[in-house]
C-alpha cells in the first residue's frame, strides 16, 4: 500500500496503461466475451480499470462490476448508460442492486494489494473475492492486476483463500501453475 501511495497520479496512470496493454496483448479479448472487473478506488490508487472498461465497451464485450449487497459480492452488468453512485466506502458502484446471475465469465479482473509467485493474493481482508471465486467455473480466468512484480511469498494463507490464475503487471504477465510467460 505504501509503494502504491508513493506513486504520482501520472505514474499510476502510465503504469495502468502498460498493465492494460499487457492484458490485451496476452488475453486478446473478443466481442461477446464476459468480463467481471472492479472499478478502482481512487483514494487507494488502484490500477485504473476505466481504461479497460472503455476498451470493452467499444468492442461489444459484456462488462460486469462487483457490488456488495447484503454482505455479498454480486455482479451487475453495465453499459455506457449505467447510472453510478458512490458507496459509503468511496467506491463508484452501479445504482442497480440487480445481480446479473452470470457466473460464467471469461475473465475476472481482480483488485489486490499484493500477489506472490504462486498467485496467492492479499486483498483488503473482507474475503468477498474468495467467496465469489468459489461460485464461478474453474475455467473463468482469475486475473490480478498490480503495479509491482511479486518479490516475497505470502505465508498466512487461509484455508478458503483461492489463488489467482494470472497476474498482469506493467512489465509482464505471470501465469501461475503454468510457469512465468
């Protein structure tokens, strides 16, 4: 978190652009695919996924964003006309509380604070994404995005923690279980 906070807004934007380019080059998303993607919390300088969302909208890729309703993460489908509001946590969310019911995503782009060389991720400690990962098919690619490459292992893995399949950084895309690519 400290390394992220030390980035200037311009640095964070340029790194986000590189992450986006690496994502598109590696995964080559196609029209009609389904992507679940978080909306960044700007005060935490999360990766700017608005770049991804604009790209997906322009290419007829179905976009779903998370929203916490009754202490559960749901997936709300969005479009260019979706109305948003700011949650009490400062997160931009769709006004709608209607869960799309979609679980079969091609890509689930996931927020994180840190990810190690095995795909273990540290989030914000609420467990929403681990619970969500349990509900989606195994073939849905769980992808973390981070400004920084992994350099340390995470030792305090809980039994219900579900690792990521990939990590996209400004420099490269790592594939867990399949080696670094």
